[in-house]
C-alpha cells in the first residue's frame, strides 16, 4: 500500500470531518443569533 495514498485518504477524511463540524457549529450559531434578533 503506497504511503501517499494513505496520507491523502487521511487528509481528505479529516477535511470532511472539519467541514461537517464547522458547518454544524456555524448553523447553530446562526440559529442562536436569529433568535436574539442580533
């Protein structure tokens, strides 16, 4: 198994995880801000 392939797969999975976590965090922040009429 090539090392670069494993590394690229690891980075892509970490990137997807960061996107999902960041998206849900931003969504909750926007919902909270909308409730406060900020």
